[in-house]
C-alpha cells in the first residue's frame, strides 16, 4: 500500500496546494467541503467526538462532569440569593 505525503511534493507539482482543480466537475463540492472544514466549530466538534466520545464511558463521564459543574454553579447562585434576601 502506498501513501502520498502532500507536504513533501515539489512546488511545481500539480497537486501541491491545489487538490481541487477548477476544471473538475466536482470543484464546487470540493470548495464547499474545504470551507466547511476550515470553520473552527466543526474542528472542535470533530475533536470532541474523536477524543471525548470515542466510547460510551468517556461520553458518560463528560456528561456527568458537565452536569455536576452546572449544578454546582446553580447551588452557589441560589445560596447567594438566599443569604442576600433572608
């Protein structure tokens, strides 16, 4: 099996930095895909899925930790309100 490393291609190579040729019939789709992948939130979403939700146990622990943090913040807020008004 052969793998192509695009970072080691010479500058004059037709594939260097030009993976979507403008004369290709899928050029528009390729441009849309590249613009989608450049967005930060899509990168974060992919990282979240690959790193934190790669199996059910890590997903459960992320949800549990998030809910614990939210409940702690609510408890602190309502304790502050109780001591302020009573």
